[in-house]
């Protein structure tokens, strides 16, 4: 975990066991099942409500180790990070702001060594960029807000290092201004919170101050690049008291980011003007992929009021986002060009308009000495895809140059929870904590077809003189609005699923210094996923005040997501030809698992993924201001779902035509493909010390090593194996019929750094605060196709962020900083396209933003 905004000079806190030296106030517990005490805690101060103390104001900071946590256990005495039975990190609002990052997902990835941010800079998947946790994709981490399940997004991951097709929570639709702190449980919690908590849980705790607030504006600019390099953000939050013991806290932010790119095509050798006449004058600007333009806003509220002996609570968020996404250049001598509309080629755009909302209402209190919590939640995410600048080449010169509706995606979730916790005296040093609950969840996933001209095949055939040299004479033009995902009526879907779950969670203290937790959870799905029962045992023993050991064994069950089961699309972007490795404009069909096309190619009903998680660790506090934690883990997953290799060529031409597609189309589908085993190590150390008038210094280090291997590969389905055998017997060299290809295998095993190290330092003296955060991303490999020669290895990189804050008054702060201050870029791609020598995108799927350094300034007023 990261580093630091150091505490004020006046403080001398105990050192934490996770590297977050920034002061984190002990916020009131917000949990799926609250602590037994019915009395509400006193409202926090304005500074506490904002997640940090105001710079320059004397405060009694609380180390992150001493922060009361609510994730990973239910009931019993309050626990802190220091005595948690499982590894957990806490990040406060100030640390999120000091990263300089504009979105929550990237900020978290810059602060947590076990998190990696999948930068995908092409197409619609550049909006929702996957965050991997402990080497596993975003679909394996459960996201909570105030202890309640957050609804998923509507867009599936199909790039950025994750091609599993799950639809993860879009973290960037949560306003950072609303967040008090974030708890990250780095342990399996499927038996406690839900089957999708295989890699851990993120619990985002909202601010709950009854008074005070803050207003801030931030502006900055990338060091270099093409396009609009500027970004701006404004944010505010304010608290109100609602009668005795009640509060309403409101938050809002708005941000704008320009569209940027730096992915010129590198050529070696240069393109031949003889074979591609217009290449002689081409400047090499081959792709406007990069950071999309974003205009977004997010609103949030958090409310609690006494209701007799109970408390009524409600919280919610609402946000909107519009984007403009660049894409690869459509060359004038390609099949996606039009000789009359764009004789010199064009850069198509992909646009999205999105809204996202969630609202939770609940009541909690004591009944018969037991703490009872009942809540209901509804969430929705809807995205419309369109294009302000593109054509459907198959329509010829009659093609529109803009399409207002290419596809719409929607996900809805309705959840009801009833949770009960009670402490029972059984003659042990501490009461037996008994927690039980039920949950009913309904998920609905829908997609809607675009306008007919966006996916129509107009049948245009290139004529003599259309293009210089007539490279495509007699060939059909590309079909579909370019750079977009074009959903036809046959692709549209609506699928719902209900899940009924119940759990029992026990906390036992055989000794005052020895905690044991036992959780059992059953879930019943109303579809083919069926019924499952999972369990978890975890234990912690403090052998000395300075030494503790902890361990976990748990099982998980992840049902196929609705997107993996029901999603289908027709993609008119560029793709890698699976046989030649060339980047080509292509029509690529993602076939629904149950569709006739997928079944003809061997698709079978998706099976749930089953997992076993084992962890063991130690907590050391050899000195008052030094702490060290080391946790090793292993996660084994059976029947992982992923995307097949790209299937193409003469070998499946008849199957494609029989199902209404062109024989030249590419296709793939989702399937259970492999078993994997992930092993890793998390280590965290922190030291802090006060030097009187010289200030207060805090140092931290956090390290993660992570490796995933494939332990078993599923057999190629019989239907696909028969087609491959027939193609081989006929001497067909045009076909690629690989069920589990090298690229999908690489997505599971090698496309994230093997190691990640974060070093942090923070110093505060008087009214000045300085923080430095340096991250080393270890080396990794990228497997992009079936052609081994196209594999690329990326070396380790060191990135440094700096932030300096001056408290002009007790309320007014001025900050300046830089992200990636030394302007470090990932290694460049090697040659990719064997026909042209083009490397495609200049940078591959880096674990950090491949846009170089940026600088920013921030003005904040706290009240």
C-alpha cells in the first residue's frame, strides 16, 4: 500500500502494519452486519468526515493500523487493521487525492501492490479498464459501498489484459469526493459476502460528517503527446445535521479529460510505395487510440437518522459520462475506405453516453439483544454507443458519416439483505459471535440493437479506379460502421437470474489471544448454475504482543456472468488475423454461447468456476514505530471461463455462411477452458517518527509477487476438433481453429508484472506537507497471437509521483504535484504486422498509463 500524506508534527502514533502513514480517523463502523451496540457513534468532525485532518491544524492522527475496520468479520469487539485475522489495507481520501489520478480505479492501482490497472487504449473497452487483484481479473473481487454490494457495470471486459467477458463494477462511477476511506480485504471472502469474492473485497466507506466539508479544483496537463493534453476536475462535499444524532452528507464531482494519443505506427522496413502507393506520403500517424475524451459527473449522498431505538439509513450515487474514443486509421487503400467520401482515409470515432445509479435504504437496531440490519438496494448502469464520425463502407458513397445508435448495454441489480449478529456467552474468554443472514439478488442484463444502417451489408464492390493501384479491385467493402460494435437484432438479448443465499458466520475465542472464524454460505441460482455451498476457516493467534500469525482456508463458487452466457456482438474494428498476424479491418462475431453458430463450433453450456483459497501470514511489531506484515497465498480455480482463440478461414467458411455470416468473418465464443493456480506473496513494512520542530517523517514499503500457471487445459470440443482435422487433411493453411489459443493463455498467466514494489515517504513540518510515491512495475510478457514471433517482453519500470501541499490558512490549501515525474514510458512494441512491418500501437497493454508524465495543481478549501 502506499504512501503517505504524513501526519502533523504534534503526533507520535504507533506504527502500522500496512504502509499508509497518512492519518486515518477511526470512522464509525459501516458493515453488512453492524456491531451489537445500538448507540450511534458521535458524528465526526469536518476534518474527519473528509478523510483527513486539515493541513497545518493540530490533530491527534490515527495510524492506519489503528483504524477500526468492518470488512472481513462480523460482530464482536471492534477490531483494527493491527489485529485483523486477515490481511487488509486501508486507504483514506487524502491518499487518493495525492495520487493525482482523476479516476478511482487508477488511483487504487497506484496505491496497492496487489492491484494492477489494465490500460486498454483501443475502442469501447478503453472506458472500463479492468483492475486485477492478486493476479485475478476484476470479476473475482467483490465491491461493497458502506458494506452493501455494488451493482455491476453493463460493459464486458474484452481487452486490457482481461478477456474473460465478465462485467465488473465500474469503480470510476463513484466520486472520490464522497469517499472517507477504502478497506481492501486481500483474502477470499466468498463464504462471507458472496461467491464472487474469490480474490478479496473492496469496501468503500462514504463520508458521514454532520457538518463541514470541502471544495477543490484541480487542473493539469500531460508532458507531451498528440491531441488535447489538458484535464480539469472540480469536487465538493458538505455535511448537515439532521436532528439529534442524524446527518446528511452530500458530495459531487465533475471532470474533463482531453483525448490524447501517441501511438504512431513504427515501420521496419518502411512500407513499399510500389505495393501501397499512398504510403509514400503517409506520415505514419496510424492510430488515435489512447486516452479517450471524457466528460463526467458523479453525485452521492449518505444519510442516517435515529428512528426510535433503531437507525434509518440511506445512501446512493448517480453519475453520467460521455466519451470520444479514437481508433486505428482506415487507410485509403484498405477495404474500409470509401473512394468518394474519404479518398485519403479517415480516423473513425467511437462515442458513448452513459448513466449509472444506485440507491440503498435500510434500517438497523437491536431486537432481543441481537443487532439486526435489513436493507434493499437497486442499481443500474446503461451505456449507449454511437459515432460522430465514421462510415459503413459497404454502403458506398450513400453511407452516413455519423450514427446515433450503434448499440446499447444495460445491467440492473436488485438486492435485499437481512443480517443478524449476536454475542453469546459460552464460557470462553470472549462471547461467541453468531451471525446469520439471507440475501435475495436479481440481476438483469440487456442489450439493444443499433440503427439498421450501422450493421447493414450494402454490398459495395470496389470498382476500377476507386483506389490508387486498385489493390482491392472486385473485393467487397468492409461491412458495418467502423470503429464500433454494431449490434443487430439477432445480437440483442435480455437475460435475468435470481440468487437466494444464506450464511452462518461464527467467531470463537478459545483464548483471549486466539481468534477463529468459521463461515458457511449456500447459494441457489435459478438457472443451470444450480446450488452451491462454500466455507471459510480463518484464524489468528498473538503469540507475543509483537508477533502474531494468521491463516485462511476457503472455497468459492463463481457462476458464469450473464454477459458470458448471453452477450453477442458484431465488431467492425481492426483485429489481428489469426493466421498471418496482420492487423486488418475485420468483421468479428462474438457468438452467444447458446447460438447455432457457437454450438456448431463446439460450444457447451458454461459451468460455474470453483475455487480454493489458502493463505498464511505473520504480523510483526518489533518496535513501537515499526511494523511488518508478510502474507503468502494460493488461489486454485477450476473451469475458468475465457474467450476462445479467434476462429477463421476456409475451415469454418461453410459454418459461417450457414448461420448467416460471411465466410471471411472471424468469430469466437466464451467457454470453460482451463484450470489455474495463482501463488503470491504480499509484504508490507512501515516506520514513522517525530523529530520535534523538524517535522514528522513516515516511510513505507509494500511488495507483491504473483504468478499464475495453467494446471489443466480443457479438451477441444469434438465439433471444433472435427473441423480442424478436416482442414488439415485438405491442406488448408488459411484456417485458425484453436480452442484455447496462446493469447487467451497469456491473458491468464503472463500479461501483468510478476512483481510490484511501492516505496513511500511523507514529511510534514509546520504548514508544509511533502509526499513521494515510487512504484517499480516488474517485467512481464505479452502474448498477442498464435504466432510466437509476435510475443513481446517488457522490462521493469520505476515511476515516481510527488505532491507538495501548503496550508495557506487553517482552511485553504494549495497543492502542486506530478504523476510519473520522470516521464517514464513502457517499452515499445516490437514489429507486429509481417506484411508491412508495422508495430501497431506504439505501447502494449501496460500496467500503468502509457501516456507519460503529467503535472497538476490543486486548490482546496476545507470548512
